[in-house]
């Protein structure tokens, strides 16, 4: 791995709903010497909270870092009912394609995710990576307004500038809790948004997946999950591709030049119409006041090589 370890790694908390693409993002973060993974916080999303929380524990055990804390959070969005159990989703019944069937040895810490995020940030500034519905992040900001000065960067996988993946207008993470997204996007925290328009490019070739499968225990498990995820996309949903969306919310912290960004003004439709959960992304002259940078271009080879190298380094 030709990645120089910086003097001081970035303190990172990842809010997640594992989730196979979450798994790839978490393993990348664990493997990078540029990241100090302070903890994972879990939320209902791809699967119910009762599934995403043990999955976070399993992934840390797989990666050989079972002592990294996991704090469970919201089991439903702020306002609308929980997303229907998507266990038949592209992530499978158990959220990880049935690959990590063991019971995790560790347990979640006795602290709500919103408070865990606040504890971490109030101890020393953090970078927050959100790769799930934003309910926990909104709760953290509502409970601890002083957080706004203690999160130096918020990277969100979410939204879509053109077509959504839950409705034609909305991407899943934002669709699942639009009110939470609006609260977070309006908080004034330096926001980096990775919408579907760029995460749809986060694809592995068959040869790359084969390389990952032969790169060790962790690579073999992740490759099996991704194979399940691809099969579900290709055969059950008719999708012609299976993007590892969430990896792009960690990638800028590991390989800065892999993604190109531009200033943007992001807002969310919290109405009750067919466009509920849509993200409106204004750039250039259409911005009134930028509140984010939005990923616009991905070096796909850099994405794939960075992911494969880091996963292989976990053994
Ligand atoms: O729309 C993609 C997002 O929804 C990803 O975070 C995926 O894990 C699901 O949560
Ligand atoms: Ca996710």
C-alpha cells in the first residue's frame, strides 16, 4: 500500500447501516493508517437496527479490531415510519449476503449513537462519515448544538442530482429520513456530498473482484458479499451494475485525488409529494450560498486499487 501514514491520523466516526457497500467502506477505513476509527454508530436503514448493529460488530471482528466501539442509535426515522424491512434487498436477509454467519463476540457500548458521536467530538474534533439515513446525525445535532464546531468535516453518501434509486426523485439514505437530512444539511458543518451520480461509478471489474477474493480472509469474505450484492442487483432487480456507493464517503480521506469536487448548495424536499426526499443540488451561478462540496468525478481505477490494496492489508 503506497499510502504515507500522516503524523496524526484523522479521527473518524462512521454512521452506518451495514449493508454490503457499508462493509466495504468500513473495511477501507479500518485498514487505512490515515484514519483513526473512533467508532461505528448504527441506524435502521438497509435493515432494521437489530440487524445493522450486530453486523457492525461482525465486520470489526472480521477486520481484527473488535475493540472499536459500536453504539446503536435510531431504530426509525424522525418523522415517517421505518423503511419496510429491506432484508430481501440487495443486502440479503441478514444485511451482509449471509457471509458472516457468526455471532459477534463484542457487544454495543451502552450509549446511544447520538451521544456517542457527541462524546467523541467533544473530546477532540472528529470527521463524521454518514453512509446511512441521517437520523442519528440529526439527533446528535439536536441534542448537542455545540457539535457544529466540533465536526471538522461531514462526508455523506446520499442524494441524487438526476434519478434516485428509491423513487425517481430520491436516493435511499435521504428518502428514508428527509427531515433528518434537512437538519444536517442546514447545520453549517463543512459538508461533502457523494450522490448517486458519482457513486454509480464505484464498480469493480470481475478481475478486480477475483483479485480481492484471493487477497486473504477479509478479502475473500468481502468478495463473497459483493458477489451476492451483484447477483441481487443483476438478477433480482434487473440492474446492470452494483455500485459500492458507501466506499466513496471514505475514499477522500484515504486517496484525496480519487474524487473531484465542486462547490454546491444542497437542499432536501421534505414535502409529501412524489418528490419527497429529493436532493436539489445547485452549482455554479445557480447557488445562492454554497453549503457543501459535491463529488462530480471519480477515478475508478484509483477507487478499485485503493479498496483492494487496503482490504488485502487486513490479511
Ligand atoms: O442509496 C445507497 C445507500 O443506501 C447506501 O448507503 C446503501 O448502503 C444504502 O444504505
Ligand atoms: Ca449504507
